[in-house]
């Protein structure tokens, strides 16, 4: 089930108010900058893309290292930076740490970026919206 997303433009250009089932969340520009800074490195963006592909279950750190052919000790620093930015989550499963993309943070980031898209003329944003459209599978 997909949460209903309502964007409300705020007088402050750097704030977006998101409504998820009656709860409001505001992403500040600084949070978006932190996420972009964390992703602005080839290994980190590869990690993020891999974790988005595998979905909410995520992967153990060693499996990420194996799939991306990255030394585990090097990967550890990258995972820390991504987690600190809020774009990844980490959960311990016995002796392993599983990392997953924080999909709610991704949704907030996309909403932050698109909140003022095309000056509020949604009809001008067809290409972008078609990329974000989700089809329900039977």
C-alpha cells in the first residue's frame, strides 16, 4: 500500500511540508544537501543504487562489499557516511549488520526537489511524473 502524499508549498522556499496519513514531516534544505554530499562519490552512489534495487530487506555489509567488489574496510566508511546522512538504515541481525535504503528519506528528497517543479503547473511535469508513477500489479 502506498501512502498518500500531499505537498504543501511553504512561504520559505527551502521547506516542504509532507503529509503522510495525517503526520507532517518537513525536509530542510540542509538535510537534502547532506544526502547529496553523501551520494557525491562513486562507491557510495553504487551502494545506494544497489540497496534501492534489493528493496527494504537490504543486504549485509559483506554482501554489499562482495557485489560491488569493494574492500570491506573501505566500504565501512562509506556506509557510515550514507547512514549519517539518513539515506540508509542499519539493523543488526545476530553478528551481521544489514543496510537498506531509507525509502521514506528518498521519498522526502524527491518531494523536496519537485515541490516547486514547473511553477506549480503539473501539466508541464508529465515526463517527471511518469518516471515516478507506480503501477499496481495484479
